[in-house]
């Protein structure tokens, strides 16, 4: 799966499933502060990522993920 495919899938579920405004979705956007993703949203993200990318997110691995670009990098490292 290419980086572009990963970004497209993530963008789609952020807009459709988490109802995040499209103009807030940018690689440098922070997940919590800029995009307003809270702990309940993270539970949804875990389920969505497992369904779309085929791996389980480990909470300790998400500790270093602050921005959307970090999240793309994390997913890319798991599916590569």
C-alpha cells in the first residue's frame, strides 16, 4: 500500500466516521488540539484502522503520535 493510499483512507474515515471538518485535515495538524480527537475518538480509530489496514494499534506505540503526519508514518511502518 502506498503512502498516498494510506493518506486517502485515513482522510476518508476522519471525515466520514469521525466527522472532522475537511479543512482541519493537514499533515502538520495535531490530532488532539487542531483536529479535536478525544479518547473516545481514539477507540473508534483503533477499530477503523484494524478494519482498513489489518493490524491492531498498541496504545504505547501511539504515545509518540502527535500530528496527522506522525499517524501516517505509524500506519505506513505497520503495513510496509
